C-alpha cells in the first residue's frame, strides 16, 4: 500500500517530467507502476507523488542491423518478441501475469539484486538512455545497478540501446532456487557464439555479489541471508556458470 501517495502527475514534456522527479518523494512510473508495490515498505511509506511517463516514452523495440533499441514503457510480455532467448530469460524470472504489467522502466527503477533479465542486459552490453544522459553519455548496466534508488528515481528513462546486438550470440538462463517459480538463490545467464572466430563463452551471475557480475575463476560471494550463506553461494557460482554456458552452447550448436 502507498499510504502517503497524494499526487499523480501527467507531464506533457520530458522537461516537465525531469523537474517533477527532482521533487522529494516523487517516483516515476512507465506504465501501471508495477514495481512500486515490490519496493521495501521503508521506501513505499514515503512515496508522496508519482510521475507518469508512459505517454512520453517508447513502448516498443526495433532492431536495425546490429543496433537494438528498447523503449522504457515496453512490457515484459511485449519484449518477449525480441527473440526466443530473450523470452526464455523473461519466463525464468517473471510469471505471465506480471509480464503483462511490468515494464522495462519499472525493472530499471527497482533493480532487483537477483534479476536474470538485468544479467542478460549486462551480458549483451545494454546501456540506459535517459533525458539527462543521451546516447553519448548512456549509462552501462554495472554503473546503473550501482546507483542508489534515490539516484535512479530522479532520472527519466527513455530506454535501452545495444550498439552491437549480434544474432550469432545465443544465451540461456539457469537458476538455483527453492522451487522453479522462486527467485534464484544463485543464477546465471550464459552466452555462447555461433560462428568463427569464436570469442569464447561467458556468463553473468546473480545472487553472488550485490549486483550482476561477469563470472571469473575464484569469485567469492559477499551475500548472506536467509536464502543462503556466502559460502553456499560461492560454491554454487561455478555450477550456475557452467550450466548456463552449457545451455547457451547447446542453442548455438543447434543453429
């Protein structure tokens, strides 16, 4: 519940939207605002205003040669049409009911620590474009995830760009969780290349550090909570890495 929400803004320009987002306790939405209810109560109880950007931001995607652009108001259900690999990652993270309401902008605002979708975006080099950061100053995913919620909520997100999106890269998710529908304790998105020269496979992990991170030998977890100790997460990291890559290679070899 948003007990202190009392104002809903519908800005008519991005300049107005930017100004509204600088107000204290104002948060952007890029559709139905599905992410707001997923925020911690300690944050939700202070939300006083919502700035609806859905009419000002793109709600589709387009691929021009190797350049992929995805609008911040696109729903997860719509984003599934980018490719079967993208659909598989979305399905591994979100139930179908939430796919119809959660937008890319929602996900970028919430920035869940264990998001396989964010791991996928980091893996293929996505960058965030905002009103304040054009393409030349676009924010890469590691830097975006390192921003605090307070910093993120002040930015009006237009969408993502992937400058070198190659169909030859195949990717696949894998997660270690209590049940198939649960968020991962440790998870990974593996990437493998179909063709020559092969640059080598890799994976991006979640559930090991505070944010998605590319796997490297000897990685040690700093996470410890009721789901799993740091020692357990450290032990599971190479397993998730290897299985995600195995699945990605299987897709690449099937081309």
